[in-house]
C-alpha cells in the first residue's frame, strides 16, 4: 500500500484487521492503464497507480504529464548517447 493512494478505513467503525483487509482488497483490484503496461518506455517510467490517480483522479487513466516527462527524458538520453557515439567515432 502506497501512502499516495487515497484508500483508507475508518478504524472508529471497524477493527484494524477488518480495515486492513478492506484496504488490501481495494488495492489489489487497482490496475495500471493498459496503455501504460504496454508502453515502450515502461521500464524507465515511474508510473504507478497512485501517480495515475494523483494526476487524473482515476487509477485507469493515463497520466499525460508523466508520459511527456518520460518521453522527454528518453529523448534526452538518446541525444546524449548519439553525441557520445559521435565523440568516440
């Protein structure tokens, strides 16, 4: 369970164990958007369910800002790699 995920249990109305199980069930049902899991940049992207929710208000929506940030980082790495190859050539 991530502290950024807005899932909680009211422990004034349930036991800790029951609350924990309710939060656990909810958390286990959360999935990243399919477009994120299939993305070519997935290995370098810091996307998680909490980031999706924080940016879009929905666990199942793609976080556009995070996508643009990751794409920009990938492009900069590619540019630096090409620059390094040209320097060594």
